[in-house]
C-alpha cells in the first residue's frame, strides 16, 4: 500500500527537525524514494518537508545568484526572512549559483518565491512601459 506523500513528508520532517545538515535530510529522502520506487515524488516531497519544518520554526531559504554571496548579503536575507516569519526559531540560508541570474537574487522558500534579479526588474520595466503605450 502506497503511503500518502504528506504522511511521508511529515515523518521525514519530524525526524529531521533537529538535523540541520542537508546531506542527512537528502539521504533520508533518497533512501525512502529509491526503496519505494517513488523518485518522481522528490520535488513535491521536498516542498512538503520544508513547509512542515517552516510551520515548526525552521525556515529554509535557497538563495540563487550568479556569484558567491557576501556575509552581509546572507545576513540581510536572513533578516528579511526572519521579518517575514517572526515565529521562526531558526533561519537557514542555502546558497546556489545560477549563471542565468545576471545580477541580484532569487529567493525560494517552501511555498513562496521572490525574484529580485536584474532580469525580473527589466521585465517589469518593459511590461510597464508597454502598458503605458496602449
């Protein structure tokens, strides 16, 4: 019998609430998905796990940029996330590199995304400019 994804996510999240090493979390999830032949559920399961952890005070943000983030930028992002989730007991910032992000940042949370990239700002400017000419 296939266990519902939400139930699997809750079990993994509970077990890992005190574990802050992403490698441990990844091993737990990978082992289950491989054993149960459910690898296609990975993205959805990760979102569910992050959402559960977020509800229990551990907010995880993945910050994408083209370059390494300075300590000041990481601290500023952590502060913004903490402001957005005042009940958070812990904010974890994970950094990834994406050469498509020409400048600025993209921040992904469990159920939200914030695009602060130069490309997004240019797209907004272009859209507003075109709307003004109609």
